[in-house]
C-alpha cells in the first residue's frame, strides 16, 4: 500500500508545485491530506516522516524543486508532526 500511496503522493505534489494556480489545486491538496491520514493510521508519524523524506528527495532530483513547504499540509494529522 505504501508504494502506491508514495507514487500517488509524488504525482500530486509535483502537480501542486508546478501548477499552484490550477483550478483543481484544492482537490489535489485534499487528497494529499487524505494520504497523510491513511499513512498515519497505518504506521504513525514515522510513516509520515519516511514517506515525505523520500518524496522530498525525489522531487528535488526529478524536477529540481523543494517539497518541504508542503509538509505543513499534514500538520493537523498528528501532534508530533509540526512543520
């Protein structure tokens, strides 16, 4: 499940990073938040950290952009996740 969610998360984040004015930006952001909740339910804050860590590096390597600002989209999921 995590590999599927990781790929989906990558696709959503790269879309949001590259097209912040897109009309479907809010729905993409909502799905990113849903993925975070699914990951947290499955593996806690460690799962969030592990997935986002790999996504950050993949985004940097593949599209040369920074995904770190998007970590805050998961702030409401867990008390230990504060960015």
